C-alpha cells in the first residue's frame, strides 16, 4: 500500500520508514527508527530525487506507482551515493529503462563501483552551478564534498525554493506520517537525535559543513523548504535548524553546562561523580548531566560533548592506563573532532592512580583547543571526607571558568 505526502502541489515525498533496523550504519542505535526520504517532482518531466535503502525498495516502488499514475520516470537525480539512499538505483533503472540519470562525475564513479548499470542509460554529468530545467521547474546543483562523502551534492529548485539537502539537515527517527518539522515538537522530541546524527556522522567534517552553509548564505531568502534524506522536511522557522548546524559545525557549545562522563568498576568513581554533580547543583549550576561510559553508547556521549561547554572526565585506572570504555570515548572525541571545550579531570586508583595524567595528556595533545582545569580530584579507591576540600576546589574552578567570556 502506498504511503506518500505532498511537500507542495507537485512535489511529493515517496520515501519510507524503518523500525526494524537496530543500528544505523551498523553502529548507531536508532530506537525511534529512521526514515529514508525520496521525492518526486511532477512536471513536464517526472523526476525522482534519490532513492531509498534496499530494505525499503518495495515501499518506494509502490509509492512511485501511485504518484506517477501510469506515467514513466524521466529523470533520476542522485545527490548522495551512500547505500541507505542509493541501494535501490538499480531497481529504478530496471523498472524505468528510459530514465536519464543526473549526478556528478564522482557519483557516477561510485555507481559503477557499486555495480549499477548506469552506462545502459543516458548519464548527465553536472558541475557546480549548472542548471537544468524539467519544464516549469529549474534546478541548480551545489557541490557539498565530505558532507559527508566526497561525491555529495545538493540540488536547489529555484522555482519553488526546495533544497534537496542530501544528508545535511538530516536526523535519526522515523517520520510515521508526520513529514514536516512543524508537525512535531522538534525541540523536545527530535533535537537530541538530530544532534546525535550530525555530530557522529558529519562531526569530523565541520569545516566542510561550514563551506556548504557559506554557499547557501547567498540564497537563504530563497529557500522555502529543506528536504533532507533523513528526518522531517522544514518549511517553517528554517533558521532555527540552520543555526544549530552552524553551531555544531563550528564546534561551539550549544549550552553552558557540565557533562560528567565517568568510568567506574565498583561504584566508587561513580560516587565521586555524584558528589561533584550535587555540589555543582548546590552552587547554582543545575545544567548537569551524567553518563556511565560503560553503559552509554558512545554516539550519545559524543552528542552530549558537542552540546555542553564543560566536560568532566572521571576514570579509574586500569592496567596502568585509562579505563577501556573511557579511552574509547576519548578516541571517538578525537575521530569526530570534538574541540573548544573546558575539561575537568577526576582520577581513581587503588595503588597507582595514573588515569588523570593520561587523560590530560590525551586531551591536550590529541584534541584541539581544549582547556584543562588545573584543579584535579585524585582519589585512592574511594572518596573520603578529607577529600572534600579538593572536591570543592574543583567545583569552584569549574564555576569560575564558566564566568569567562569564552565559556
């Protein structure tokens, strides 16, 4: 059965939702599912913008059959070749043998690598700034390399103001009928998934996102719809989400607050983290979150590290090193370019506590533009009353650092 929705009178969402997939890219948990967005433009020529994951191909085909009303597809525009969007290309080529494919040179290279028989069809290779008319609608192509694959581009319909933004402005979460961002409480129900999506998948490529935003700056007043390949379509308050992307891609903290990430074997380091959180809140800083790095998926840790201005890394010492789960978090911070944060350190160890030195060395040498607070809480096995002064000094140092203009 078809399940479609109109973006405009002649632009129709023909994608699908997936609640069966547990791990996006076989890495990131998606308990709320995910959408695969594809769009059909009904014009003098019928145009399909991107396809869907292979698991959703049947739904796409049913949607196309309904929307096209017996007509054929004339053009397939491919903005991004990642298989969750491109896996159904071959099926489209088989079902619509007369279709012409529009994309860029690198994208066609990837199509051939994936084994799609594109050379049996007319391949229209576009360059940055090229335009193409489908009748009433004219589109232009803007390249977006490394957002987050090298062939990525976006397509802008200069007629109706629709920006087909590829993976930019996407988010985890199935749509389940609600196509538009203004049909949901985005700030409450979607923002965390949007941040987790961007920071983990595109976070490493912040400068490339900035480049794309710079290109879009000249047409901001002309963009009426943002049509991503995952998540809801934006037709109202577009600057709300654009400004979020600007912050995340510049590695600017979204909020002044404290994220405490702790690694605890038997609960003693966790107890110290709880005491730290209580004292912070008691002194007025209540924007505090805590995560056990052993039981929290690292994608959530990365997302929260992008959100908050201050990070507390609390780790027991393990095999004369950093506790493995904490070390994995640090490695992901490096891989995803987390930077421009203030970091406080709490270390534990029963006979040779050294995790503090190792964490500080990693933060200062492997991450960019990080400030490590000099005051450190160091404990042996458990936090005892005589350590209360050190704990209070660390709290005061965190709060003092928040008062600086840069915080």
